[in-house]
């Protein structure tokens, strides 16, 4: 009878103390984040793949059960999740795990609006590695490349058939993609002002810019000085003019929906006459 009472107590004691006893016998594994590569990058998302080395200092095999992660940009969480492919770590051995982390640049830009002006941004990666009876924390910092919106610039203004009553103009807008991937805006709306006077506005529908490539948009105009004003004629008799190029780029993705990005550029641009001024 006494034996029947003692046995449950003994089993309960083992269950309560077993984890602590095992941790006393088995050393905690060593965790180190040794690198990161950026894959599947686009204007709105990317997959950083973190290389995590786990070393087993013990004389027995242990099992890696799960890796959890949280990634922050400027103290704002932009990604979290877990990796749960079970791996046996041999005694005294190590394993290099590749842990993919999905991040949304759209969420990052929403949390930190000025990111588009940066080439890189600092990140903080943290989490735990579940190995046998251990939950081992880790932390790593580094930098992630930031994609760039296409650069929209007023490249050239050509003037021909210049007279006291009007002229013909050809305005060239350059569109440059500096990213290592193609960019496909659904729409580009633009407005062009010269000397404070709006000369043209329009919309260009779907187009594609290949990786590290540029394209141009040509806008032909016929200007009537009698309608637009004599001051515009006087401005064109100079060698350059103040300009403003502004507009909006629209993108659509299944994951993010419609996204709008405004642009505005001002400055002074040379005027090129193909024929002598009359």
C-alpha cells in the first residue's frame, strides 16, 4: 500500500524537476547570425534570408525544433514569424540554417515615410531558437537595401519655328530606374510649368522600366504667344527658364492594392533652338 502511494509522488517529482535536471546536464547551444542575403526583392517587398549558425557543445545529439524572429526598422516592427523545420544537431557539431523573413517595404514606408530617400536602413533582428529543453534568445543588427522609386526629370526643351506669334516645342522627360529589378508603373500623370505658366499636363498608362535602365517621354507642343501672353515670349528669348515638373506615379499589386507616389522637381533648364530666333 505504501509502495502505491510513493510511486505517484516519485513520478511527479521527476516531471517537475526533469527539465531543470536536463538543463543541468546539457549545455546551452551557441547561436550566431553570420550573414544575410536579400532575395525576391521588388519595389514593395523582399525576402531577407538570415544565416543562423547553431553549435552544439554537448557530447550528445540535440534537436532544433523552431526558430522565431522579429525584425524592426527604426524601432517599428515590420516582420515576424517562425521557422519550424526540425533538425538534429550532431554532438559537437554545428548547422547553418537559412531563415527566410518576409518584409513589406510598403509597411516600412508607411511606418517611416522618409525611407525612400535612403539607400540603406538599419534593422534589428531578434528571436529565440528552441533547442531541446532550451529557448535560446538571439539578436543581430545590420542594414537592408531600400528600393528606389523611378527618377522623373525634365531632360530637354527644344524650340523651333519661333516667331512673334508662337513656336513649336518638344519637351523630353526622362524616367530612370536605378534598381536591380524592373519597375512597372500603372500610370504616370505629369504637369509641366515654364516660368510659372503651365504648358502641358497628361497621363501615360502602363509602361515598364528594366533594371538599371532609363526611358524617355516626349511631349510635343504648339505655343500661341497671343493666348499664353507676351511675358512668355520674352522669357523664351533668353537662354534658360525656370521650370517645375510635378505629378504622381501609380502602382498596383495584388498584395498591396493601389499605391500613389508624388514627385516634384524644380530648377532652371537651358532652352535649345533648332532654328535662329526671328
